[in-house]
C-alpha cells in the first residue's frame, strides 16, 4: 500500500477513534474457533502441533511470546539461534499460525518506489528513503534465512517477480514521479516501469487492462506463509530444548509488578500464570486487547480483510500465472498456486475497519464476491468464464490486519517504563514485507535487555518512524 492509499486508511482510522482517545471496538480474544476456509490453513497441517496442545505451561521463563504468526515465529527462531540456553514459551489463542499469517496474500514484495513522494512529505526525505530500503532489507533477510536452511521447496518460495499493472494514466504518472524522485535522492529502485507490450509478452491477460503498462520487481514473488512459520518453529524447537509452544492457550491478561524481581511480568492463560522476564506481543491487529495503550489514536485498529480462492474453470485453455500480481495500486492482489491451481485473490475494498471476527466472511456485510469474480473473468478470460459463487469459489476467508493512523508499524516498547515488554504490531497489510526485519530488531532488543545493555540501539537501516520507545 502506497502513502496515498495509507492516507485514506488514516482517515478511516481516525474516524473510528472516539474523541481521539479510545478505539470504539478494541480488540478482544481472537474468536475461539480456528476453523477457516483459508487455502493456507486447509492445505497444510502443522504436524507437531498436537503434541503441544496439552503441554503444561512453564511456571517461569526468560521470554514469553504471544502470537504464533510470522512475527512470533521469527523471534522464537532467532532467539533459539542466538541464545539457545534461554527458556522461552510461545502462547497462541488458537491453532498455530491460524491468524493473519495463515490467512494473508502470500506476497513477499512489490515495486519499491511507489508512494515515496507522499511519504517524504509526511516523514521527510531521509526517512522515506529508509522506509523504502527497509522493504528490501526485510526481503533479503527472509531469503537468506530460507537459503541457509535449504528450505526453498519446503516453503514454496517462488522468486519469479511481482508485477503491478497500472489502472490508468494517472497511476502511471504517479509511479514515474515516485521513481524519478527516488533516483534523484540516491535510491536506485529495483522495480522498473514496463509498457503494455512487455506485460503482454509475460502475462496472459486481457489487453484492454494493460494499455498503461505497469511496474515490475524481479527479485520478488510468493511464499507459503504458514509453511515458513512451521519451519521456523520446528527449527526453534530443535535448537532450544527449553522452548515450548502452547496452542489453544489464549492470554487473558499481562500483569506487571516490578516488586517481583526479574520475572516481573505475569502471562495469565487458561493454563495458569507464567512469570517472565520479558514479554513480547506478536499480536498485530489484536494488539489492543492486551495493550490498552494501543487502543488509542497512536495505536492499532483491526481491519477484517476478505480473500477468495477460485480455481480456473477452463482447464483446456488455462495458463499458469507466475509470480505476484497486483492491479490498480495493489487494490487487487493475487497469485496462482502451482500446476494451474486456484487463484488466491484479495480486494482492498473488501475490508471492514474495527471488525475482529475472522470466522465470518464479508458477504454478510456487503456483496464482494460478484465484483471479484467479474474481475477474474475479465482479466483472465483464458482461465475463467461465467463464474458463480456457488460452483466456483473453493476457498473463502477473512483475516484481521492491524492498521495505524500513519501507516507505520509499531516496534518496540508500548509503554516506555515497562522496559521488558515489547511489541511488533500494526503492519498495515504489509506483514510479509515488514515482519521478518521488525522481528530481527525485536530479537536484538530482547537480548540487549536481558544482558542489561543500556547502550543498545536499533540498526541504522531500521525506520525511525517504526520505533516505539527503543
């Protein structure tokens, strides 16, 4: 999402804040049922989950992690690699990786200059450049980890590029403006502008949709997010014998009592209370449930987003869509699973701010399926024809994203005085493009806190606008 799009979300965000002080719908527990028609969840089971369901929660730990998506799993993995002697417990309200990471779009990047002019006006030129470079840092950290673990096939990583097609001339000119601005200020964008002829040679798509061309990022593509999370958790369990995972163990409260010594935090769950030296909130859209300080204008508001999985119904003429695909500034985003599998498709207008119930689809709130099916039929006529919700939708699900008023993630300490409490939340629909690097910073911060290193600072590449009391 570009800065211009983020400003629209900011307006909706502020409109949802009552008096600028309290969110009208602060997050509660994730709905207890983890059942979802998400493609990612239905098609891949985490094989070690069952053995942990009834495991007793430890009485004390060095680090408690709340949330088992990409953020929580990355910190668990990196702590196990860096400090395998630490006692770490991860708590999840539902099944492992059944929240936003188990329901997202599966993209790992998109052209990198988009929105930078508006972002520079909001944050200054240097910070705008840092934010845009940060997306590359995040991607490279992910890819290097996958390569080091020899796990390309294990996580279905496909680095075959990401293409965004411009809807109109205004969008094209805006991108060209952003691209020129980035180059003028020393950022050499990896993404490059392509014309209609280039697009049509690479993608089988209705020609009338591509007359304004698009932008393309070569070193990008798609991933199976839930498989990546399962890999990270499995590696952490293998590396650190004092690491435990606790699915179906919702946290109802985090208490703070500095008079209790090192283990000043209490993680109150259905398995009792675990005391911890450090607690890390990897709860994204649900952050305000346990963190009242984030139920404000400077906090996080959940956004229920809707996705479909639709298999081509013209098998004789269907052509495989490679890489990540976006249309109209990524308001439409989709990918196709291998072997002419289903298209996984999200539409930005099929979202509802302040709604946390991801067990229902948005059809009950406003009709979106017909619009989405019509787009698929128009854009990819070789694969789809006469689509209907009843016979053609294979997967249909929602997930809760976390949005902030300025579009920036919140990474650090939600409350400055509570030095051992950390969060990485509010990723504004860009989780796979931000979370791994944000988690890397949090891992360093946690270790520095445990080692009582008061002079630690985040890496220079980490955006200042993302930092919260670091």
